[in-house]
């Protein structure tokens, strides 16, 4: 259903955008190796059936500064690449 998929897509984007807050709250940097979907999933609460992997090493400093990278996103019926922006991990559709 398109409405449910749209809501899941928005939630997946919010999860990525929450990484700086998660790093600040934990008082530690978040470091995700390139192409490690499991490591990224440990940091997020993705909708069922969704997977993400950073296509370059992803780092969010303990102070919440995000070093933006492309993120390959797969959900039910689609695959896209989103771009995380510096310094806030804002999500933009890259392609």
C-alpha cells in the first residue's frame, strides 16, 4: 500500500536524522564501516523489511556532528541512495 510505504519511508529518514541525538545522548561517537548494514541496523529502529548501508564510512561525533555520506536504502519494492548531509545528518534523495 502506497500510504504505508510513504510512512515507512518517512520513518526510515527520521531514524537516520536521529543519529546525532543518539551520539550525544550516549556520549560516544557512532562509527559505521562502509557497507556494514548490520552495524547501521544496530543504531536504528528501521521498519520491518528495510535495510540500509553506508556506501562510505559513516561517523557521527559524540558532540552530534555528522560526517555526511551516501546511504543505500532498500525497502519493500524499491532501492534508492540517500545522502546524509553534514553537520546534522539531514536526509536528501541522492538518486
